[in-house]
């Protein structure tokens, strides 16, 4: 169980389907963690929401297109790493 | 009495909603041609206001507020929305009624925004937009339940169908009759916990009032599997770009020739009506070379600009722009630019002016500024006449490695240097100017594809054409006048033997700066030609013709070329090309930068850094070429 909890969207491959467990924004050179968390929530990334990785970019598989409930959101992997998920089969 | 006063004052309504919720299409449907787009005073945020009459004969003043996910403003656009909603913007009274527009196919985010708006205490109603698409996809929404849960009136709207706004208009009538006095409640930016609670509540509402079939839009799914494919997507993007370029350069040409010809004919007509000597001669020169040539020189780009914006509007409304930004984000990001900077920079190949105007799609101010600053480095079409003249005169028409034309190769090289320096400079700006500020993360909604509507595209195109013409008519024209004045005053004395420009201020300036230009291989003739060339780059060709006393005619380019090849060294010619890659030789672009950044400072900054680059590039080119024996 604990192994599953450490999974985050930043390393997920296309085709991955999961459920959001929580947000864990880390200071990563970009925004400060609190601001990143608020922006992710404003786009609809909250606990319990269903996600699926649809597409990824050519270089380094970045950015990624994420299906989030009824919307599709593009994020860079660096920011997506703040989204903790459990895989669904 | 009450009703009368309401009619006279007008009932003010503001539309607020997420990006991509179809808010602008709804605004167009409600107001039609009764709308104006201008800027909010002091900022470059577009202010769209229109009027409409309800079935109950009430006048409504409708404002389309910039799209936002939250009242917690992050960009200047979102700050405007917040300030107007909260009644904090001076000169903008708080709206009597707020209509929160939500995308019925994607209600989660719209419902969170409506919950956030509810806490401000403004009279509010929710409009579920694009309800036709939602129904088509089998999404069922229980309006009564939603309305009861929210404690707000909830209506549905379809912007693209006649009668699709009837429920909304009826609600305007009943709300304006009521006009409740609401105290404005204090508002503080929500923190993460509050936002999370609001989103949870929105998700609960979706769960109780909406039934969504578990499938994505089929068209979007199928198209995205190609358009967002790592390799296929790039191929599609290149094809779209190729088509766009083809259109901008090939389709626009006949119209451009027509405009050019008309202005020349008008100039000749005016010239034939007035004498060459005396103060009437000065008036003649002013009308012919200043006014008519100046306006014509800017208007000639209107067809290219309209075609460019037509493509941009179609792609934006269709939903492709967000995908293009997705595909280009990594490449642009390496240079410190946002994925969305791609299209504005691309537009700058036609002309930097529409490119700079197109940067409005970039939300973040710093990302937008970085794009504006480097846009003039992209090789615009006004440089082409200068490049072709010099290349034809100095670069031998021979093959390299047996199959590549040397002239074409030089042309390609000039374009490549322009692109690379634009990317390089944006990288430098990010490092030097905004080192301490965090770059904005790339977070973008990829909306479902939608067929663009003729009306929305037409309104958008008309607004952009007007913005361009207003600029051409005011700032740009004023710049042209100054340049004409410098190039034509004082007039040559009676019986003068030298070209008229040699008696002007431009000549004095050109010869005065000659010592500065000598290290880069420029003679005084070039110095003089650079001043009228400030009006528009291609004017430098005509100015060179004037200073070298060549009769101006339609095919003077070849003649001028042979004259130049006798008078300039190869090193000078190459330095001239290098100069033109970078030189801020366009008053109109600088005027637009001033306008779009809202600051004179950034226009001067652009002028300064490009001038330094141009001088350095020409210096290195001239000295190297001279050293190698081309002097």
C-alpha cells in the first residue's frame, strides 16, 4: 500500500489511469509550493478526482496531457510531480 | 417610475467565467454588432462592452470580463475581473448583475467559480452554456436541483443558435425589476484549504445534479490521437504553418499590389496638381512623400495582417492553439519563452506589428514582455526588398556543393540568424531581467474541438483590423511625419544641383554620424538613407536610390544594385546585411511596443538593445570581411 502512495503523475506514462490521493507541492525552482497547490486546485486537481495520461510531448515526454474528470489539462512533468495518485486497474 | 429610472440608467450586467467556457461567443450572440473593444485605461487588457435590449424593453449594458479560473487574480486580465466584480476598480461601477458562464460539458470548474463568486455578495446567476453540446453528448443536468442547492437562478444558453439566449434575457428582465440592494462583503483571497473545500462542494453538486456518460468527445479523442501524437503532431503543426505562410505571402500579394499601386497613383495625382517649387512644393512633398507614402507604406501590410489573424482566430476558436502551445512548449521553454509565444513569433515573419498584437494570448506579463522584445528580430517581410537588393548586387549567382544556390543560402542564413538571435535574446532577458522571478509553469486547458462560427471570427477580425488601422492612423502616421520632415526640410535652394535630400536635416544627421558608422564600413550615403528607412525598412532602398541620384522608377532595383556594387566593397555590403538583421529600423514597431507594453521605456529598451546588436554584428562582419580581403 505504501508503495502505491508514493506514485505521482510526474513519472506516469501515457495510458496510466488513477485516482488523486493528494497534492504534495515541493519547492522546485518554479512557483512557491503554496501557490502551485492553489493553481492545481483551481484547475480541478483535488483528492478523489480521476486522472488518465492521454498524450506526451516528443522531447523527454514533456509536457503531458491529462484527462481530469470532464476536462483535459496540459502540464509539465515538474508540476505534475506534485500530484500523488494511486493507480486504478 | 421605478422602471423608468432603471431604463434610463441602464441595467449593467457582466459576464464572468472560465477560459474556454464560450463566454465571448455568448457575448457576441447577446450584443451582435452593438459592441466596442478598447483597453481599460492604463493597462493593455481588452475591455469589451456592448448594449442590448431585453424582450421587456430594458436597455442592458453588458461587459465581457476576461476569463478566469478564480477571483484570486494572477494576471492583469484576471485582476481586472476581480476588481470589477468586487467594485474596486475606479470609474467602473460594480455590475448590477453578474452572470457566471459555465461550460455545461465541463461543469466542475465553473461550479467552483460560481461558489467563489457567491461569497462576494453580488447579485448572481448561473448560465450553463453550450447546453446543446452537453445534451448531444448525453449529459443530463437537473436544473432545479442545481438551482436549489446553489440558491441561485440557473438558466441554460446556446450562443450559436437563434433563441438560445431567451432564458438569459428573460432573467435580465426579472432581475432588473428586482434590483436588490446588496451590501458588498469583504473579500480575501482564498487559501488552498478554502479552494479545496469549494472544489469538493462543486464536485458534490456535480454528483447530485449531473449525470455524465463516461466517455470523451469522439471528435476530440480521434483528432487528438493524431494532433497530439509526439511525431504526427509536429508533422501536422508544420503543415498548418506551411499553409499559413503560403496564404500570408501568396494570397495577400494581389491585394498588396493593388493598395501599393493605388497609393502610388494617388501620389502621382497629387504631384501633378501642385508645383515643385516654393511653399506649395513643400506641401506637395509633404502630401506625396509624407502623408500618402507614409499611410500607404503601413496599409500595404493590412492584407497580410488580416489573413494572418484569420488563421489565428480560426485555429483559436477551433481549439488548436492550445495544442500548438503544447507541442512547442519544450522547444520554446528552452529559450525561456512560453509555449504560447510560438504563434506571435511566427506572425512576426510577416510583420512584427501583428505579432506583437498577438502576444495578448500570453497571460503572464513577463512571458508576454519577453516575446514582445524579441518579436522584431524575426525577419519581417519589409526586410526582403533590402535583402534581395544587396544579395543580387554582391553575392555571385553560383552553386555551392554543386546544387545549392549561394544567393538562396545567404537569404536562408539571414532568416536563421534572425530566429536564433530571437531565441538567444529571450534566453538572455530571462536570465538578466527576471532572474529572481519564477517562470510561470505551463498549465493549460486543452478544450474540446469546436467548429468556429463565422460571426465570431468576423467580429474578431473586424476588431483587429480596426485596432491596426487606428494605430496606422495615429501614432504610426505621426512617426512618418517626423521622418518626412527630417528628410525633406530644409528645401534645396534655387538651382540646386545635388539631390534634395543633401540639403535636409537627414543629410546633416547622416554626415554627422558618419565617423561612428565608419568602423562598421558605412559611408555617409548609408547614414543618410537609414533615417527615412526608419519609416519602414524597405524605404531605405528608395532612399539609397535618392542619395545615389538614381532616377526612381519601377525597375530601379537592378540599376541601383549595379551602382552599389561599383561603390560599396563586399565587406560594406555584408555589414549592411548584418545591420539589417538586427537594426530597430521601424518606427511603427516601436510605436506598437510602446502601446502594448503601456510604457515608453520598453520601446526605448528595444530600440537600444537592437541598435547595439546591429552595430556589433555589422562591426564584426565588416572587420572580419576586411581582414579576409573583402574590404
